[in-house]
C-alpha cells in the first residue's frame, strides 16, 4: 500500500462527485482491453459500441481519429462544466498544463534543433507534428514563444503578463546563462520542461491543501526523476548533466539521484531501502538496463500512478480530487484504445501490443 490518505468530504462537491461516480461506471476494465485485443480488427468499432462508446456517425464514415477527437472533446467539455459549477477554475492548469508541455517539447525541438532556419518555420509547418489539443496556449503562440527565445534580448520582459510563459522563459534563460545555449539538447529541453511542469503544478496543489494531491504529484515527480536520470545515463551523461534538471521530491532526493549515477545503478534496492516504491523502481531499472530499452518507462510510470489513484480515490466521495482521478482514468483508457487500434491495424503481434497496454483504473 502506497498510501492510506483520507480525503475530506465537502458538500460543495456533491454534484461534481455524483457526475464523476456515474461516469466511472462506464470506464473500460483490463478485461475489456484484453477482449478487444483478442477480436478481429474488422470488429474494432463494433466492440467499442458494445462497451458503451457512441460513434456519432454512420459506421461506414467513422474513423479512429474522429472517435478519439469526440471522446477528448467530451472529456474536456465535462471538465470545463464541473470546474465552473464547482468554483474550481483556479485549478484549470492541473487539467491543461500537461497537454501544453507536450506541445512545448515538440514545437521547441522543431524550432531549436530542426533543419532549416527557425524564423522561416510557420504554423502550417507544424501540421504534421503529433501535437495535442486542449492546451492553455495554441500552437501559434508556442511557436512565437520559441522564436522570441532565439532572437529577443528582452525575451523575459515580453512575457511578464503571462504566468506560464514567463516562468518557462525564466527557466530557459537561467539554463543557458549557466550552461550556454549550445549545451541545450532535445533531451535536456524535454527534461527542463518536465521540471517546469512539476514546479508550476506543485504550487497550485499546495494551495488546494489536498494531502492526496501533494502526495500524488510528489510520487509523479520522483518517477519522472528516475526516467530522466536513466535517459541521460543512456546518453552517457554524468550526474552534473542531470543536476540542473532535478525535480524536488521527498521520495527521490537529489542525493539518491547522485548515488544512482555514481554506482551505475547497482544495488538499487539498498539505496532505496526506505522508499515505498523501492521494489518497483528496482525492477524497472533492472529491466531497462538489461534490455537497453527506455520505451517501457512511460508505461511503468502510468501504471504506478494509476495504482495510486485507484487505491486512494475509488472509495472517495464528495471531493474535487474525483475530477482529477477521472481525467487520469479516461486518458489512460483512450491511450490503451489507441495502442490497440494502431497495433492491430499494423498487424503487430498480440504479445507486443499487450506489453504496451496500461493498467485500467477499473479493476
């Protein structure tokens, strides 16, 4: 058991929680995903209908892309409604910033490390990138932000009135002032944006006074530290390359990260002897080093965080945290559907697809 946190019931969130608890009953289980995996690809959409999905169109005209967009639209439409009804618009960043950071990473790398002149890149040039929707800034604004980073001497001042861009601008300038712009790579930009994300989100979470969310994001940041040190280790970097990107966490401290680097990840369990996630972290590190493959780390993080959500939230009532849990659960569900669809469409072996499927929030 990672946590036995008791959430405080609040009558202000009866409507929010009632809506979410009814929606949770429609979520797909691990067994549903295995059933989808076993069926012929031609029955993909029919199975989804059986599981409660509404295609909103004739089956002949349906596409996975349409279905996915509809489900995401419904999810964020629900989020907006419940944030407004429950007076929680101050928590909006908790629902949108992670999507924003995906686009910041993709567009940032396109501008900073892509071929050709960065100032010649237009919004249309971003159309083929795997960008996500429901962000705080649109792709045009993010494109302009990175163009300004490359050329403006008053870069920071331009974004004084934009809390998110201003904080990220500060982080970018701090890094290049201490390490030079030439030292910034695609991997390091990704990790810098991870660091920015958790710094920003943790401030919001602390203001909510939610013991669960403080715990949840602390664990999330600690696992992200593990992902990032493994990534740099595979790139033959040293601890001093990682240190500027360390994300504050009481579960994976800076000293632990340093020791893992210096020992080349040997005797991990003894280094993490008092860590509640010691066995999980030891297992994923051993697997990654053995297979020389980082691809399973993201699944491992998703599964660990889903376990924590399920353990703490399934019996929680009248809490605003229910909305955050449902968003997490629904996005994991859609991620699994996408994995199965793409895998079966490309005739990948069942074992390969199954290996990528995340744990469901529904037991």
